[in-house]
C-alpha cells in the first residue's frame, strides 16, 4: 500500500515540476515584454499630448464651432462601447476586470433605455459576451499583446461609423490604464465627442498670445477628430498590452511559488510514506526473527 502511494506521489511531483517549468518560462517572457511595452507607451506620449493640445486650443479659440465635436452629450439615445482585453488568459484579473466593468456598463445603459453597439478587442471578450447573450458588433483580435497603429486606425473607423452617421451620440471606452508597473486600473471614459478636460495637468488651460487657425476651427476639428480618436485608441491598446504583460508576470510568479510550495509538501508526504514503508518492513523482519527465535 505504501509503495503504491509512493509511486503516485512521485508522479504528482514530476507533474508539478513540469508545470513549474512552464509557469517560470511564462513569467520570464512576460517580464521581458513589460519594458518593451513601457517604452512604446513613453514613445507615444508626445504625439498624444500634441494632439490633445491642438484640440484644446481649437476648442478655446472658437467654442461655438467646437461644440459639435467636443463636450458631453446631454441626451444619449444610442451609444457605442469599445472594450479592450487580451487574446490570452493566465493573466490574473486583467481580462475579467474589464469584462465585468463592460457588463455593468451594458446593464446601466439598458436600465436607462439607451441602445448600444458593442465592439471588442481580444479573443477573451467574444466568448464572454456570447455566453451572456450580449451581441458583439465586431471583434478585433490577434494583436492585443503587441498592437500597431494600423490596428488602432481600423478600430477607430469601425467604432466611429455610427457616431459620424448620427446614429450614436456617444462612444465609450472600457480598458485598463497603465499607471506604473505596480498600478493598473480599469477605467470607463468617453472617446467621442472629444473631451478637452482629458488634457494633462501640465498643459495650459488658457491660450497664451494669439492663435489663428487655418482652416476654420470647425473644419479643423472635423479633420482632427478621427486622428485624435485613433491616438486615444492606440494609447489604450498600448496600455492594455503593458497591463496584460504585467498581470501575467505577477500571475505566473505566484503560480511558480505555489508550485514550489506544493512540490515541497508532496515531497514531505512522500518521504513520510517511504519512512512508514521502511518502518513496516523493519518491524516485519524483527517480528519474523523473534518468531524464529521463539520456535528454537
């Protein structure tokens, strides 16, 4: 009995060790991707800040002309939702946090009597919403962990179509903001109409000097709005990729630690079982020797 238990424990220990090798490798791969993802976020900041500054200055230069594309709509009858998650799992709560936040937003819109179109990024979103009976207008996948600007342009064209046509009054984004390697948070924010209050704190809130726009502000904003939308979506994709790698690195590190602890526990149990087996054999030998001695 003890020998059979020992064989079972040996197989379990080997299985745990094999799993640990996988989780450790995934941890190292994710860690190597974090710095690259952070570098891409840093490289994108000047373009995003410049785009925001132009939008802010145009809005302040001619508020009346900017009112069509900038601000918060008072009456939203139809909205567009864009949810950004990953193509793969094994990343802790990264995917589930965004998916649950999107589901809560959908429920809120339904309670308010607002119709919606749902667009998703990442393979994990499609199965989640289909299982819950929520229709997905379009899903974009295959690039969540390493997005390109062309992906952001494709997504922006899809989510802005209803807004440009006048069928939707608001475009909302649900994604994970990458604040630092130790802090990521799920956020829901408005993409369209554009919001000038999203400008960084260090940017001027009022115009300094004289600014003349060519062409006119309304035409300029009409041209800039799609570019600004692409910039915001690309930023969200980059921050989502960095958040995914960070979450996966933490999850795989925890899994590796758990595998180490489980391996030590199973080894102790196996050693105890082996010691019990040896003790039993010694007792049987001693008992047999005593029996022989008594017979003589």
